[in-house]
C-alpha cells in the first residue's frame, strides 16, 4: 500500500498514472467529493501489493534468526529495513521494522447509536468484515438501578448475529443524553440498587440476543471507585459465558481523587473484565483549545501506563471517526466526520498540514470573519495508531462511531490487517 501526500501541481490523473490505479478507484477509496479539485497536504490512500512493514519491539532473547522465522521474513530484508541495526547486539526495547507478508491481526469494536435501525443495518452490512464486535449504545438505567431501553435495537442485534459480528449491549449512566455522576454514584453505592442493575442488564442482554455487555460509565464519583469494581465483579459473575467489555477514560498515572479518571482502578478492572477499552480520544475536547483529538505521543504514554496494569491481550485503544471544527477566538466546537473534515478543506481550497509528533492532520480557514481550526484523522494518523497496537501487542481498537463515514480507515483495515472473529 502507498500513502500519497498531495503536492502543489498534483492532479488525480497524474497520481493515478504514477501508481497505475484508476482515478475512480482513488476517488472511491478516499471519499473525494470532487474529481477535479485536491489540495496540498491531502493524504490519499493508494492500494498496492507491497509487503507489510510490521513494527516490533525487541524482547530479551530475540535474535534476527528468531525474528525472521516468527514473521516469515529474512535476516537480509530485516537488516535492509533497519540499516543502523547491529545484528550481533539487539537492544531490548528497540523498535525494528520487519518486512513480511504476515498481517497484523486485531479485534475491533464499533459503537453505534441506533437512531434508525434501517440505517444501522445498512452500515453493518457494509462494515461487518472489519468488525469483531458491535456495541449498541441504546441503554441507560434508573436511580433504583433498573436498566432500560432508550432506542429500539432488536433488528440490529439479529442482523449482527447473522453477520458474525458479536453484538454487545452498551449501557451508559445517561440522564437526558448527558452523563450523570449522581446517577452512577447513587446506584453503585447502594448494594440493593447495584444488584438491580446487574440483574436487569443480564436479563436484557439474554432476552434480546446479545453476546455480552459493554459498560460506559463516565464521571463516576471517585469515592465510588471500589463500588464500581465490585459492580463489575458481580456483573461478570452474573453474565456467565457472556462477554464483559469495559470502557475507561485514558490516563497516564493514577489520580484516585480526580473526578474524571479517579474511579477507574485499571489493575482491578483488568482482572475482572474480558476486554478493557481505554478511551484514547478527545485529548482535544469540545470547548477546549484547538488540539489533536487523538495524538500518537499521548496514546503512547497512555498505553505504556495501561499495559503495566492490564494484560495487553485484553486491551483496546479507541480511534475517533470524527474531527472538531473550532472557532479559534472562542473555541466554539462543531463535530464532524473525518470524511467531512477532509472534504471541507478541499472545498475551502486550504492546504492540510500534519503534526509529526501527534501524527495528526489539521488546517485553518476563515469564514464570516472568523478563523477556524480543524483537527481530524486521516489514513496516516490511523496507520500510526495501528502501529502502536502492533508494537504493544494489544488486542485491538474501538471506533466512535460507525455512523460517521471514514472510508480511508475501512479500506486500510481491509487491505492490511486481519480481523479476529469471536464466538460465544
């Protein structure tokens, strides 16, 4: 595969000639809205049949011969890809590039809000080969701990099971579409209410054909930290053979009193849950200053901390399928899909820039006498995140959310990775 970053004077026709790929293919894969207009800095994903370039961190006892066997590669090709590598002294912890035909395999989870079952099923039919799990975000609970349905989901669950994508009942501590610390604190802190929540979640999951549960409780009061772990333990026991997936806010150190991250005991949650998904998104958050949404340097810090407490084979990181358009003077924020963000830059005729440390694209434009800053994701930033998953041997990733088109990501995933399929 190739990633072509558009330069001044480039045209789609000229790019198609260089890579021997039809213009129509480039347009479709990259979701371009205008075949006649591209802008400098635009990253185009171009399919090809090149060897994979896997990234591996040297472990104690590794030799080039062992690595060549493990990755079905050769010592010569590894040395060619890493010209400064001393074959007789492999430094533990060093990252090396390994050319290979072996693809990285991961478990993926897509979140979906089922505003329209018909629309969701259409998306699911298209993306099923790229998904291991589907988390249907359609549930909350009362102050007495009774889980209830917010949005109809039965046809989605049925179709997901038919397609071999394991559906998970996703429940959040929502009141009027807003995360409620008070709701979470009240229920988690009361053993009777907590039991109500466990039993009602399990009953709904089994009645409606789910293969597991995805927990997304946010802004849990820090004093409920131990109660949250107790709830998860009780829920896991009650679920039996069904899967328990838990989403947690990202952090690089434990701050038990922090109102956002304090309630998440990574080590305890990692022992209880089948899968833990760290929400490595919204570093640049709505209302905050223009910043990358999911910068690679920050994800690396979060993952390095997380794997010290959670087995990497249980761990997923989050990838955003969205961007933020912010008014520079006020930080007023509008969310947009990554595709819409890309095509807005093209329609405005502004060059797309790329922050190397963050591995994130961005641009600025003016409208109505106001400067806007847009941070989003493209094939380069997604590739960087898959590399982090590979390097740390993580289970995989989650995507928020599938309603937002991101054609570059899905084609890159289909071409370059193997999606694990689970059975329960």
